[in-house]
């Protein structure tokens, strides 16, 4: 068994060591940290606690990258073998299920942990800049490492249960959404109980506090507060490690049950119903006049079956915002802070969803080796490509409509929208939301996995880097006119992505 484990882990590490993308990702992360460090040092004379400001941004950037990494990297360790029909061959080679699980997940976990290890010495410089202690830095990185173990374990479980990458990623998304939102709600209830004398508050707090502190997103906020003196091995570290190993044990126990089925195609019907039965309204029916748009609408975006899911997600976020603010203020109160935060969060989620659909629209054809057949059809590559994108984005539009409507019916939402339209920073931030799906579409033609996380990290990293630069030079005033040409430059990059995508599609069609 150990020979097989070492073989799988060694192969994973050798592939990572020889991959230019992995080294470029680590170099880019270090370059971003170095730029942030220089800007923080530059601003040390103007702002208090520059080390804390620097470390706060780096910590949440790491959390965003790790979460997106878990959705695409850890959740495909076993399901990709199912899609390629190679899981049976690995079992026939004499490698036990435990060896397969350790070998497939161990290398990926080691690669992810290297991202933490490579930046830890540099972030210690935040201590010398002031505002943060070495204990806080160590506590944050222990929390990040435990979160990675949780992602690896839960992703392995989802990959074992899921019949393909798509279903595994869906299970992972549901689990991570619960991991983020449930502790956030528990923390809001705790804040409400602390500010109002309610009978039974102590007993309820004893139950809610472990739930709130289970999330690394909540724990990081407590760590990066003045006067932090808790233990480094906090409840979040212990619980995340325990759940990660528990998920690994469940994956081991369920491996035999879910590996008996033969490999399934990566392009499945999903929520698309058959043309008969009680759910026939969700069936694709006859093809449209444009069959490319019809196919991607139903089999990429999910068709009518996914529209209620997306609407429930968008409305649920605003419901949590209203509930959280109600707990804080003891009633309906002022919704400005929470609605503002969730407007930005939902805008990012909508942009990521568009990126996922565009990347999947292309990667499905590449993985199914149908791209060359499509190019041979009597249809121009430009018309074919944009027809597919239009079909994929039809199912995505209800999210945009909900965001606009909820923004329009709240007073604070209308104020925020007016400020975004009036100030140049609104245009500048919007361009980065537009950049994410463009980068994902291009990167999906170069990488097998991780196009969406890479596009998000590149876009957010570029925005944070430019924001810190503008803050150092111009104090980053929202009304700065320099933001207009910089936003136009980002839109120019989006236009270049269109050209690169068309050239890359023709190149792949000729080589497949």
C-alpha cells in the first residue's frame, strides 16, 4: 500500500515541481505581498498600525484564494479519475482505497500548504511595522492551515461521493456556503444577546459561540483585534482539523460504495428533466433556432431548473443581511452597513458565477473533444463562440435582475448606487467585476482546473495592488480622475481577452 501511496504522492509533487503555472502562482503571490509591504511601509507615516493594515488584507486575500481553490482543486481528486474511467485501473494495480485517497489528496494538500509556508517569513515583517504581534501572525496562519486541512478532507469526501467533477463541486459549494453563512448568523445572534438582556442568553451563547468560532472567517476577525491573547490552537483550529480528518475517514468508508459504478460522462443532464413526467416543464424540449445557445442554456447554465436555485441564493444573502442587522440593532433599524457589504459580496458572487459558466462552456467542449467538430460546422468561430456564451448567460441574468431590484427598493441601496455612478471609483471597481469572467474564459483554454480561482485572484490582486499604489500616491480619493483612464485600461484588457480566446480556440481545434 505504501508503495502505491508514495507513487501517487511523488507523481503529484513532481508534476507540480515541473509545472510553470504553479511556480508563477507562488511568485505572483510573493510579488503581491512584497508590493503590499512596500506600500504599507510608505504609508506608515500617515496611518496608524501599518503592519495590521498590511496583514489584514493579506489574510483575507489568502482566505479568498483558498476557498476558491477548494471549489475546484480539492473537490476533483477522485471524481476526475471517475470521469476518465481510470479509477478501476488504479484499483487493479493493487493500490488500496486508503492508498488512493492519501495519494490523490496528500500531494494536493502539500501543494496548498506550500502557499502558506512560502509567505509566512515575509508576513512576519508586519510585526516590525507595528499594530500586530507575532502571536497574532502565528494564530492566523495556524487557522489558515487548519482551514486547508478541512477543505482537503471535505473536498475528498465530495469527490468520492460525486459521480463527476460537476456534482462534487456542487456538494463542495453547498458545504462551504454553510461553513461561511451559519457561523456569521450565529455571531450576529451572539452580538444581539450581548447587547440585550434576554432570559436564557447565557445558555444560548454557550451553544452559539462554538458555532460562530468554527469558521476561520469569524476567527480571523477576533484574532486581528487589539489585545488578542487567546491560545494559538483555538477552537477553530482544533475543530477544523477534526472535521477534516473525519471527512477523510468518511471518504475511506464510503469509497467502496461509490466506486462500484462505472465512470460517467463529465457532461451530464444535471437538473435537466426528461420530456415526460411531472417535471417536464424543466426539460429542454426541441432545439431553438440557434442550437448552440439552446445547448449551453440547458446543459451549462442548468436551464429553468437552476433559475430558482440562483434566485434563492441571491435573496437568501439579502435576507441574512436584514436578519443580521436586526439582531445588531434590536429591530429593523438602519440597513446601510450590511446591505452595502452584501451588495459588494453579491456582485462578486454574480461575477464568479458568470466566470464559471463561460469557463465551463469552453472546457466541456475541450474535455469532450468536440471542439474540432464544432469548428468544422458551416458557422464562423466568432458566431459559434458567442452563441454558446449567450446561451450560458441567459440562465445567469436573473441574478443580475434580483440585485438591481433589491438595490432599487432599499433607501441605502439607492444611495450606494448613486454614489457608485457619481464617483469614478464606481466605474473602476465595476471594471474588475467585468474582468473576472473574461480572464476565466481565456484561462479555461490553458489549464485543466482552476480557471475561475485564478481569474478571481488575478483580478482581486490587481485591484488591491492598484488601490494600495493609488493610496500611496494620491491617498486613493474616490473622486480621483485618474480612476477613469485606469478603468478604461482594464476594459482594454477585456477586449484583448476576446482576441486571445478566438485565437486559442482555433489553435486547440487544429490540435485536438
